[in-house]
């Protein structure tokens, strides 16, 4: 039995500790810690508004998204990013045992125009957040030992535990990002490196990231690179594949969904969350949010950031086709399945807490 298999059962104790860190201008709050023993189980189709990572310490299973199926086994790390529809099943003959953890990652506001000094860390976190890789080998990384140490500290907290857990949490975030990130992928939508066009698009993107929480006009963005509105908009669209306004909307709604899932922000109203993401009109915010995420802000908050899909036996690759769902938050989710109560009249979606059920001997 591995060290993590022995110690991991105590890692849910971390749910009693509020753990958050700031790295490269990003505020990262841990939301949930868990441990599944190696026995038959299934975690049915669902999505989160935050990042969820799982490390398989033993056994075999399958990690499915709405568009792809991955076999997973001992020593592998897999991630579901915000909006990724996914499920996990375990092999009945060699059951999968996992440790899982999740976090939100949103910009921490500072003085206007300031940028974090740790540009390499910010690039790493961006690559983790936007890269294509979802399953990677991680047995040879520091992650198993970090997770075991976190579990041990959760069980035997003593003097300095808060600082120690914070340091270990930072190490876990960076270690996870290093393992998952595709370093060949650019963190922002920019054309090939070099030249004035690349620098201009990078500057426009940085301006949008820095000012998402206030009114932004295309002419404000264009002024950052001393171009006309038309020229700036065309240049950005050529590089990114979408408009300046589309980029800003996606960025704002991504931050909003994570803030709604953050228990530390539970005292803030939906209207306050909307204002913190650049929306002065809460009703308009709710409409745009629902169009993008497929659920109202109140529904996402009620489900603690998790939206669970009803119909657990629907084949994975047909899920997106059947219900018009997206495996990535950049593509709007279907919204016409929701009724006014937040339940799904068609059986497509439901905002409930994540659930896992035994497979009763079924072999996946």
C-alpha cells in the first residue's frame, strides 16, 4: 500500500480549514478535498464552475468528458476545468482509488495598472487554465508526497499548521500546474511570437484582464496600442478568433462563476458579484450568465458551483449532441432545458451536489 493510500483517508479533514493563497496576482481558494477508496463507484455526469483535480493512487478507471474518453490508472493526474462536463467510472476488477481537490482562481484586485512580478508563475497558471491536456502521468512528481503530507498535517494539526498548510497548498497548486500545463501553448490568444502585432494583441489582452471589473469600450482597448477602433478590433479578432467584447464577456463570466462557488464570498449578493465583474445591472448579468453557463447565478450558487446532469446512463459522446452541451466554457451551454424552478423539465440538467453511486458489479 502506498503512503498516499494510507494517509489519504484523512485529507477530507482539510474541508474544516479555510485555505487560500495568492500567486502572481491570482487569488486561489481551495473548495473541496476528498478521498475515494478502491472500490466500485461511479461519479455521474456533472460540471463545475471551478477547477477539480484528481490523482489516482491505485487501480484503473475511465475519465470521460463530453467529447473524449480517457483511460486512467495508478499515478495519473486528471483535471476538469470550469465548464467541462465529465464523469468518472472505476474498473470493477481493479477499482480506482483517488484523492481529489478543487480550487477557484480569480484575479486579485490591486492598484490599477499594476502587474504581478512573478510573470513566469502567471504564465504557468494561464497555461494550466487554458491548455488542452487533461490527463498526465504524475507519480514521479512531488504531488503524491505533497498530498500525503497535507493529509498527515490535516490529521495532526499543531503550532504553525495554518502557515504550513498554506505553504503546502501553494506547492500543490504549482506542482499541479506544472504537471498539467502544456508549455508549448500560449496562455493568451496571440499570433506567432514577434512583431508589433503580437505585442499589440498581448497589450490589449492584458488591459482587458486588468479592467474586467469596470466598464470597458473598444476605443479604450484600442487606445492602449494607439490604433483606431476598427484596426484594433480586426487585429484582435485575427489573433484570437473572437471579438474583443466576446473575450471580455467570457472572462467576466468565468470569474463570476468561480466567485459564486467560493464559500468565502457567500455573504455577497448576486448583484454584488455582478458588480465585481463589471455588470451594473443584475438582471442583465443573470441573462448573460444563463446564456453562457446554462444556469442562473442563483442555481450555480445553490449547487456550490456544481451542475449535475440527470440521465446517468446516457452514452458520453452523445451527451453534447443530445442536449446541446459544451465541454468548455468558451462555448455557451444550452439554456432552453431549464424551467423556472431550476430543475430540468427535459431531464437534461439539475443543479444538485455531486454524487457517486456504486456500480453494483458493472464493469466499465
